[in-house]
C-alpha cells in the first residue's frame, strides 16, 4: 500500500511539473515571436536556468558532493559517459519551443510531444535503460501509446500540409524528452543529488544551444526587439524545476508512467494557454479532440494490467 501511494504521489508531482513544461513552451514561444530568432531564445532560456543552478550549487554542499560522486562513477565506468548528455534532449525541446510552437500553436505542439514521449517511454522501459530496470509493456500501455499516435493524427487533420510536417519535429523531440528523464534518473542515482543531475543537464544543453545561437547570430544578426515584460525571461527557471522533479521521480514511476502523468499536465495546461493566449491561430475542433484523445491515452496507459509487466 505504501509503495502504491509513493507511485501515485510521484505521478501527481509529475503532472504538476507538466504544467510547468507547457508554461515554459508558452514563454519561449512568445519570446521567439518577439525576437524573431528561436536559437537565441533557446540559448537565453537555458543560460538563465544554468545561472540559477550555478548559484544553488555554490550554496549546496550536497550538490557539489554530487558532482564529485559523478566524476568517480564515470571514472570507474559504473556510470556510462553517455549518461551525462541528457541535456541534449532538453536543448532540442527548448529549441523547438522557439522554432516550431509559434507556428503550430501550443496545443498541437504539445500533442506531438506527447506522442513522442509515450513512444519513447515504452521503448526505453522495455530496453531497461532507466534506473528502475526493465519494465515490460502491458496491454494498457501499448493501447495508450497507440491512442497517443491517434491523437496526433486527429489534431493535424484540420491543419495545413506545412503544419502536418512540422508536427514530426515535436514527436521526435518527445522521444528525446523521455530519454532525458531516463538519463537524468541514472545521473541522479549516481550523484545522490537531483541538483547535481539538473546542473549537469543544463551545462550540456547550454553549451549546445549557445553554439547554435552564435551561428544564427553570425548569419542573421543580433535581435533588437527584446520585450520588456519580465515573464518572457522565466523559461529557464521553469525548466530547472521540471528537470529536477523528473530526475527525482523517474525511479519510482518508471519512464513511461512518468511521461504519461507529465504529459497529462502538459495537455491540460497547453489547451488552456492556447485558448487564453494563443501562439498561432488558436484552438480548432481537431486540436481539442486530439488533445482529449491524447489525455485518454495517458489514462489508459496508467491502468493496471492483470498480466503485470516484468520489472527487473
């Protein structure tokens, strides 16, 4: 009973973190529209998050000790080097918030992310790459994944051809986000610190995005229309909270269920944001139905199965 309560608490926490993800997408999408440069937007978002985490690391002895433990784990080969690069998935996600979300709208962008997350979560859990070991797919999880794909198809059914092709990118990014949660869980387990795991994530992500932003600025010039509203610059702060929560909860819930609860929060918040402050053309009937189908996918995949998945 206590174990079940821990799992449900993890799912609720992940759902609330999903609301932050949708908020970050709305913030970064809006900033990108103002700047006219999604690369600079993504770099600014990640860099602000890294600044916050750097201050926290200076004040946290446990966080600094976590970095020392990470170095020892990698040196001893108990933690593979590739596990340190989870920030690449987060960087790709934030970059698409600035490049794709302003065109597709927040709701459609989020439905694409959802499909990628549930697909990625299903495969990663089955492969046993997460800190919780191998979790075999159950019938509800497979059905939930299929429903998530249907949700994407329904959502783009009323869109133009260019929008349909653009949704491919958030689907791919969603797979990366599921992988990011898995990798960050491994790093947190090795460091015994969510702060150290999140800090490493932002170092990798910021490095990649700053590199891309420099190339973009050289090619197109530095943005001049920076907005004065302070909330446009809170994307990095919301991202640090989301990644830390995912790293703490992935071992309890598993990659797939963590992704499911997270995207439930994302979907609900994205529909509300797109209705109140749309990034693109606002909500369509297809987007609403697709979002509802994707939300149903979350509920189905989270159902217990009579034939329990094997967890090793």
